[in-house]
C-alpha cells in the first residue's frame, strides 16, 4: 500500500532523513517510532507530498506520488494532524462530512451516501452523540476522535496519524488504538507516529524505528522492541520485560522485586497477568 | 507611553525572537548547505541583480579602500567589491555559503579577500586588521543584540558604516500574514525593520544618513508541488493539513509564464550609514537623548 524507497531529505545543512526505505501492506497497523528530532514529522510531510524530498520515491498503491494530483492523492491517503485549530464553529458532523470532499461531485454537495458514510464513521469512533456539538468546544481527546472519524469517512486505503494518543487519557488511548486495530482489520493500512514504546508493543503489527542515523529497524514489535534497541535509542533509561512473548517497557529504575503487573490493556484476547 | 523609555535594543531582540517563532526556526538556518547556498547565489545574482547594483552604487567604493563585509553570504557583494577596492574581509557563519564563496573567489581569481568563518557576534576582533574604511552589512542583521553588533562595527571602522535593511512590510510577508491568523490563531511576525535601527542609532548618538530604494524579485517554481514544498521548508511550523490553504493562496498570487510558476515580491530597502569621527556620530560620548 505504501512503499518508501531510499528517501533522503535535508533542511539546509541538517540532514533529517537518510536513505529511508520501508513498506506497509494493506491492513497493517504500523507505528513510526523514535525519539524527538529524528525526522518522523518530516517523513510524514514527504509521504504526503507536502515536502519534496532531495532524492528517493514514495509510492501509494504502486503510484508515484509525484504524479498524483491533489484530488486523487486525497482519495488514496488521509492525514490526521496532532492538534487542529479551527476558527469556525463547525459541528462534529460537518467536520466529519468534510472527509467526503475528495469524493464529492462537481457541485461539491454531499449526498445521502456521503452522510451515511460520515454517520458510520462517527459510530465507529463512538462520537455519534456529539454530532451537533461545535467542534471547537470539545476536549482535546474528543477533537482527536472527530479528526479520526473524518479520516475514516474519507475512505482511503491508507491513513497517517501524527501522535494520535498524545492528547488522550489512558482509557481513551486504549480505545483509540483498539479502534485503529479494527480499522486496519477492514483492510486499511495505517502509519501512526508515537513516542510510547508500549503502544507500539501492545497494539501494532509492525514498527518503523528511526534514530538520528536513519532507519534503525522495521518489523514486528516482538522482534524489534528489544533491550538492545531501547538501549540504543534511550541509553539505559528503560528495561524491557517479556511477559508471555509480549514486551513491556518500564523505567530502568523500577524495582522488579516489588512490582506486580496486574493487567495490561488486552489487545491479545484479554490476557491478564499476575 | 513615554517614548524615551523604550529600550529599542530590547525591541529589536523581541521582534527577532517572534520572527524565529513565527517561522518555526531561525531564519539564519534556512540556506545552510552548499547546494541550497548555490541555488541562493545563482538566484541572488539573477533575480537580485538590480538590488546588488544599487547597493554597490550607494557604497561609493574607491580603489584604496579596505572593506569589512558582515554576513557576506555567497559573496555576491564581496566579489564585485574586491574588484573595486584594495581588500575585502568577509564574515559569514554558514559553511554552505562559505563553500560557494570559496568557489566564487577561485573562479574569479580574486586574491584580495580574507574569509572569516564565524558569526559577527563571535568574531575576536584581535584577529581582524582594523581599522576598515568601510564596514557593510547588507540584509544580514539577524543578530538579536543589534546594539552590540553596531558598537563592534564602530570599533573596527575609521570611515563609513553602512547597514542595508528592510523598510515597511516586504511582500514576501504577505502570505504568512494572511494565513497565520486562520491557521495558528496568531499573527505572523516578519522580523524587526529599519525604524527600530534608526531609533537605536539615534539613542546611541548616531544620526545616520538614510537612503531609500525599492526592489522587486521573484521566486520561480517548476510546479505547484515544488512551490508548496519551498514554503513548507521555509515555515517548518506548517503541517500537511495546511497544504490546501497554502496551495489556494499560491494559486491566487502566483502567475504562470514560460519560466514556470512565478511569485513576485516588491520590497523597500533602507541604507542607514554614518561616518566615524563625524560630528553626526558621537558614539564615543555615550548615549544621547
């Protein structure tokens, strides 16, 4: 669905991305993971044709994005920004309906089908009850859900999310990732950048890890998120625990003798550990 | 407000800081590697020819002059100045710009330029060979401490100090000024202008000559994608969600011709200059009101 090949980009003399190559398949929920300043946002911008890279190519559905006009691009890929300032008090349903823009007829009037798709997207995110509320009066977490619903209503095969869980409380973080899993299961490829290694480990099929030297690894979290990898990224700041094959990252200072893991979010058929 | 209580050096520093924030990074970091610097140098010579000629004509160069060029960039002023004067010393921190300057010096077989690779604030003046007959800074006043910058210039000069800087709102600020309130709910700050320099100089006891000229130039893009990308690089604060807004703005304000997509700008430049040892410049006598 997404193929990034040998992508290189610099801001002035500062090389931000160097020879980045990876692929994301249909239905894959992939985390873009790495410390601050390693080029996650720049990589997004290049994949969305907002920045033209110095060299390398990005293909979506086999098509080189350099040859895709904006409207066609918007039918292939949706983008969920981190925080969204909205000066005009649109309602939630209006915001979600905006996701239909690339599919509208030449008079840009949404039809019954567009409204149905938007309603379904709100249902999926559990925000139907907010449909008539003004978007700019919602909490940060609710706004995030609306933006994701808008991306789903866009009905693209590929969705990019920039730090989707950053503004959410713990329960909503779990809901969000489970929602993303459900969307991916229906065949959508998702690339979400995140700072939380546990989210990568608990919820994602695969991860692309960036550090200052470039692409560190790409693969399933179970294989990629090793102690060696975490040491390389964060020094010795955290420990990786392995519980029945599931990796959990805890602070390196945590005392294993007195710590009891009671439960963790059950994406894998609700396994509980004691 | 009592105007005499305004600290103009602080005003300059604050506007510089807001400028950096508005773009998402400092302006000085924009053209840093050699490739970008080469693009800038070629563009500068092609599209800024009129400005460079005007700047040179206002400097009244003579063959026996020794010149200090602060923020020399790729040498678009330094090279022609070296041909008309005895010696030019350039001060430029960017490695990319210095690399292009080296090429220019070699290509033009220039033997009377010394290059100092540092920011003016960091230059150890004992390494210089003052006094210079002319100290010039052309569109290169990105330093937050302008007063310190000017005092240091005066220290190494026995003739004229000349600053070239923007007056009014240059047209390249039109886009961020139009879009930022909607996108980021904040106004765009395009950096301090010549009025602050004049106020600061006056307070320092320097009463400068002021000359004004207007200039126009353009950015040329091969496609809308490269135009959007150019501004996305310049303003790192922009994110992909702003693409339609930026594109709509550019569609309305660029024109298409056989060169590609052309974005034209007009701006006004002020030359503020003073003569050391002149009665109009009493910088050695401390602050005046």
